C-alpha cells in the first residue's frame, strides 16, 4: 500500500499487525474508515470510505495504531495521557461536534480511548506514532510470562 508511509508500515510489521484491505464494517458503515481487531491483530482499512471522506490513509493508520498501542500497554479502558491533561487536550484540540459524536456513538467505557486516538492521530507525527507502537510492542513482549 503505497499511500502508507514506510515508518508506519515498519511499526506495524514489528507489532505483527496485518492489513485487511476489505472488511465487512467498511461496506456496512460508509463513514467507517478503519478498525483494529485486537483478537486477530489485524487492521482493516476502508480505503474507499476514507477517500470519499477526504481523509488521508496515513491518518487512519495512525488512529488504528493508537488502538493497538492501547492494547499492548494493557490499559483496559484507560488512556495513555493522564487526567487532567487528557481532558484539557481534548477540549483544546478536538471540535466539540466530534466529541459529541463520539459520546453518542461509543459505549461509555470505550469513548476515552476513541477520543485519545482521534486526538493523537491529529497531533502526533507518523514518526512519533511509529515510535510509540514499537515501544508498546517491546513493553508487551517483556511483560509476557
């Protein structure tokens, strides 16, 4: 996939994440641009949906990598960014309409991590997300019995 920067592809390779270019959720939900499946360690990329929404594919990959990073650090429903900084950054960086959409669509346990993924996809570079992904994989491997 030539649209995905090499640094993100390298991080995905280190994290063992496979790309699933066609996912049923892409067809069922035209606004869905991607998903990370924790069980299969696959990232679905809804390329056509992202194009129709004028969203760059590297942004979708950054977002889904944040979800994979959440899983690697075994955060449960917590965020990487501690409170009260997390709330401050969300208020500062995300439009209120986007926050309200997340709050209305996602389960209350899941929306903090969804908001964080949206925040970090916009505020961190490809290199920074890739570095976080590699670090999370190192942590994950070291914490295995």
